[in-house]
C-alpha cells in the first residue's frame, strides 16, 4: 500500500476516503470544500467554524468603527482652519 497524504480541515478536505456506488471505500484524489454546514464531520469543527466566522465579523465591525471614528475626528479639523 502506498503512502498518500490526507488533509481534513475546518473548511476543506484533500485526498479523502469516500464510498462509491458499490459501497466500497475508495480514495478521492482531489480537494473539496464541505458543501453544507452539516457536512463538516465533527461537532468541534462545526463549533470552530462558527467561532472563526464570529471572530471575522467582530474584526470587521471593529475596523469599520475605527474608520468612522477617524473620519469623524479628521474631517472637522480639515474644515476648521
């Protein structure tokens, strides 16, 4: 049997085992993303996907708020002179 690297991650999988039409296990030699949230194989991976999404959303809101605060501080100074 030959060595084949396998990668299972939160968002995608590469060279993963799957059942074919004859219910036999075969290796799929490609990378793919999970099509739905329920396709993610582990509850801990599903939770980590939600946490990563929440973290990205919070970072986006903080950066957007910081940008608006900078605009509010700088714009009046430009027109006050």
